[in-house]
């Protein structure tokens, strides 16, 4: 694609990166075949190619974003299926993130939209605040139909009927390695990112991760100072908030790296993992650039870490597992087969639904900001999962688990919960209820 940015415009690092990405696009349209919003809406402007044209025009002309451009950029899930499909290697993620930051700085949204985004950005990344908000949403559930805004109804509908008790395992501490180890073998030491929303919604995931890793001879540290990865505010275009959260993590993790050392930073929420692995790019022009790159280099999804360990597992029950591949895992981190291989080796029967590349519609806060489109994608995903007749659904991202779980009558668990169970841990609580 031909671009016409001026030399002065290209002095801005974000614009210069956007220019590189735009020039790589050859208008082939392969991305439209795998774009969930284009599949649902059928509008060229709701495809990556269409959004690229809108973003190019907005950035080149340095114009105030118009309502049409904002609407179509807002409708993007950032599922990154287009990046998996693109034969030209267009890094759409960096482009749309820059566009969102530009919009946030230059476009005045309606008061109610501004208010909702302000609330989400200042509640969800903070577990205590989020728990209080979920409790309040539970109280408001009987009155949900009276809410005039569909987004508010979606927020109330997301709240679980029972909030788990906060886990003591998530507090800053070190969980010692257990199990048998070869004499003289170095004990792996990893930091576990405990997350933000996940700590409020589902404490079983981190508990299972810690049990499994320590059982396999890995020391797990929960560093003081770590918190939200910044992805939620990052995808809203709120760069200052996102970078503030990310910087706290970078400092917390590099203290451990420079202290007793880390073999990996383990992340069991794939949406967070995609962002943390991109810290090097996010901070490329920041004083924290070197440390950010170090962090990104050792950030690993939990399944990547488990694949390198000697796991002796046996499925306690013959279950058919429907595996849902989170977009942030398969498209954002290019991890597709590893989780399924781990489950298969553990003795579970693994089944994959049709169109596994399409998003379930969760996408961070997308199901709250775009509830109608999200609901259509959820229904589509649930139908494909139900068609394979699973006993349980396995996924690697809390957002997907909540989204799918709200529309299906089959238990939904994190992949690590099944692997923990197969190596001597307790039966996942979600399965015990069935």
C-alpha cells in the first residue's frame, strides 16, 4: 500500500511504525475470510482491510477521528486472526493499537461512552474494586431489564452468581518446589503472573497452576508489586494507564530476575500473555526499554512451560474434552497444538470444534462494549462446541471461559486444571458440581 506521510509525521515512533505496517498491506483481502466481525456483519469496513483504509486516511491527514472511523475501529475484537491469515505479514495488532491511542487523544466520545470506559479502566484492573463491582452487579441482577443501556445489562449479566473467596496463594510469597528431582538438578524458578480480573472471577486457575508447577519441581514466586498487565486499558487506547500498569510489572519482575533469577514469567491468561510478550515493543522508546525486552523474552504461557517439563499424567476419568483455542493464544502467541498435545498425553480424548480460528466474542471488555456482536459470536462458538458433544470444555483464557460458560450447559475449565488433576491434584471444582 502506498503511503504519503511527511518526514515530520514520521518523526513520531507510532506513526513511523504504522507506516511500515501500512506499506506491507497488498489489499489481497485474505483477512476478510477469517475476520469474525466481517463474517457477522458483512461490511467491508468491519474487516481488517476496511479498517486499514480508514486508519491510513485518519493518520495521514492528521484529522480529528470521525464517528464512522471510530465505530468501525471500536468494533474490532483484536482477535488477530487476520495476522494468522495474512500472507504479507501485516502486523495489524500494532496498527490498530496505535489507531486506538490516536482516537483516545483526539476524539471526544459521548458522555455515557466516556463514563463507561472510565469505570471499566479503573475497576477491572484492580481485583478488590472489581469484586465489589461484581457484588453490586449481583444485587442489581433482578433489575437488569430496566437498564436502558444494553452495555449495562451486559455488565450485570457477566457477574457470577457466587464470588470465590480470595486465594491466599495469590499474595506475594514463594511456593517451594516439591516432588522428586534428580540429584544435582537445578530447580527451575518462575514468577507467576496472578492477573487482575482472574483473581476476582476464578481462584481455581492460579491455585491449580501453583500446585502443578511445584509438584513438577518448580519454585513459584509471586513477586511483590506485580498486577494488571495493562492489556485492558491498552486496547482502549489509554496508553498512560496501560504503560503505568506494565511498568509496575517490569520493575517487579526484573527485581526477581536480578535477584535470585527467573527461568520464566508464567502467564495462565493468554490475553495477558500476548500483551506481556509485546512489552519490548510497547517500551521501545522508553527508559525501561532494555528491561521490558528482557521481560518479554522470558514470558511464557503456562502450556509452553509445561511442555518442557517431564509430566507423568493419567486422566482420572475418561473424559471427552472440547478444546477452545483462545484467539490471544493461537493468533497472538502462535500456540496452537501444545495445549491439545498436553491434554492428549495426559489421557484425555481431545476434540476440536469447527472454525476454531473464530473468536468467541469475549475479547477483554468487548462483550461489555459491543454486547450485540459479542452475543452473536458467542452463540456461534457455543453451537460448534456443542456439536462435538464434549464432557467438558477446556480453554486457556479467563475471558473465553466466562463467555462460553454463560451460554453452554457443559463445565468450562482451564487447561491447567485438568493437567493438575491428571497429575495428582484435586478434581476441578467445576467438574465436581456435575
